[in-house]
C-alpha cells in the first residue's frame, strides 16, 4: 500500500508540475490574448442582443476550464520531456560565473580525477570564459590540468 501511495503522489506531483509549466511558460500569453478577446466581447459583441444571448458567461467558463487544464498539463509534460535539457545547456554555456567556480573546484580536487577528464573539463570551461570575454578568470598557472605533487606534499 505504501508503494502505491508513493507512486500515486509522484504521479500527482508530476501532473502538478506539468500543469504549472504549461500554464506559466506557454499559456499565459494565450490568457492575456483571451483577456483582450473577452474585454472586446463584453464591451462590443455583448452589446448586440442577437450575439450576446447566444452564450452565457458560466457556460463559457466551464467550457474554457475543461479545455484549458488538460491542454496546459499536456504542454507542461511535453516541455519537461523535451525542453529542460536544451534550456539548461544553453544557460550553462553562457554562464561565466558557473565556469569560473567550476574551474576553481576542479583545481581544488585535481587529485581525484584523471588527467584526461581534467583537460576536457578545463578546456570546456575555458571555452565558455573565452566566448563570454572573461579570459582574466582563466587559470594562470603553468599546467592547470595536472596536479603538482610537490605542492600537495608541502600542504
């Protein structure tokens, strides 16, 4: 029963996340556009008796909610499955602070990674620093990808 409850809670939380993302990222523009349409409807179309009597506001609200909530959940689900990794990579590739701090951390723990890993990561981070014109933050030591065992022994 506990496992079922956990799965059910996770399912509900993911649907809540999908709903929020679909609403806040994609559909808020549609809402503002809908607001404009509703204002126009209430102050122009509604004033014409033949058109204004065709549909009531409560019927409109129910129909809108029945369509809006599932659509926003589906869009949020699609976004979570397809867009998060693209957005995160784009943000990291432009974030010079992240590159500088990560470079500093890698240099602190050098003894725990391979030389090939160090070279790859330092090159990757240096490319970000160069691309964002922050070359003054690049490593200034002679060999930023290998550890100096003499310094480690002294410390």
